């Protein structure tokens, strides 16, 4: 039995094809990076049926940063303050890690989180959780480190200089960060964040949050010189942020990590 395949195309607002059907999402994404007034079409069909696709998902035109700024609700002021606090606290340490995983990368993820939150919209607690995930997922990333440590483990070790995750210290740190901008944070929020960052087999709302966090990271794949992989973007709203992700990279470019002794 042949597994269904996925095909992509791009049409203008008038319905005319701008890019014909293809299984390769790279040229499709590259086109969308430069043309925000275009709709993405996705077809799930077998190869023989592809030319007459019966079920097409239509993703509405790409959003620009200017359009997102005019939307209601606008990206939250609290979210912007949290990004500023996280950048002040963690930016220098992030820039000690691998190229393309520094403070600029985390800040872009943070703002893309706010844009996705405006499209949903997401509850403030969920937004705060995703913003922390944006800053912690790649924390301390080192291409020469072959260990299985994740960003959360490296962050915990940064806080306590211990070899294991200190849940109490992590929770106290997160609660203090959120308190600094007048936002609540509970132990259950810490548990959910850990599940989003490090756990497997999650379900329900936590699985949804983990999927959004992964989509946001995929949107910033453009920093590596390759287009985002549409097969790894599973949220329709995230797919509308491809153009905005290119704008973000222009506004907040990566910079060369500083030399350290």
C-alpha cells in the first residue's frame, strides 16, 4: 500500500497559481519568504491522484510584522516585558554558546511566540511558558558537546553548578522572573514547562504547547541558511508566519559569538 504523500503549491489572492504542485517544500517556502500576498495550498494525496487533488488545505496569506501590529489582540505588553527581562538575565550567557543559538535567536523565538499568541489567542500563562521555553530550549548549546543534555539541564547546572536538575531552584527562579513583571507562576506551571522542554509522551494541552514551541523553532530555521521545513510545521497559524520570520531575522540578526578565555 502506497503511503499518502504531501504536495504544496502557492496561489495568489485571485486564485492563480504562482508555484505549481511539488513535494519539495523548499522552493515554496523561499517564495513565501518574499511574497506575503500569497496563499499556501497543501494536498494530501497518493502520487496517482495528485494532479486532481480532492482535499486541499488552504493557508491564508502570509502576515507581515506591520499587519500583526495592527491585529487585535496585539502582542501583550507583559510578553514584551518578559522578553526584555530574559534577554537582560540570559542574553550574555546565551551568546557564549554555539553560533546561531545565541541571544538573537532566543529573542526572535520570543517575538514569534507573541505573534502566534496573537493569532490564537493564547492565555497569558501559556504565553509566558512558551517564552521561557524559547530562551531555555537551546540554552548553552555547544556543537562540541556530545552529551545528551538538553537546554533545561544546562540551565539548571548554570544556576546551581550541580550535575542533576534541581526542581526547587528552577521553580524559584521562574517564579521570581515572572514576579518581576507582575505575572503569576505556580509549581504546576514549572511542571508543564519541564514537560514541554524535556518530557516525552505528553498529552492534552501540554502536547499542544510542545507542538507550538517546536513550530516556532522551525520558523527560525532560516537563520541557518535553509528554509523552514513545511513537513515539520503542523499549525496553520505558524505557517502564516514564514514571511514574518524572515523580517525578524533582518531586524534581529545573529552575531558572531564573543571570544572567551
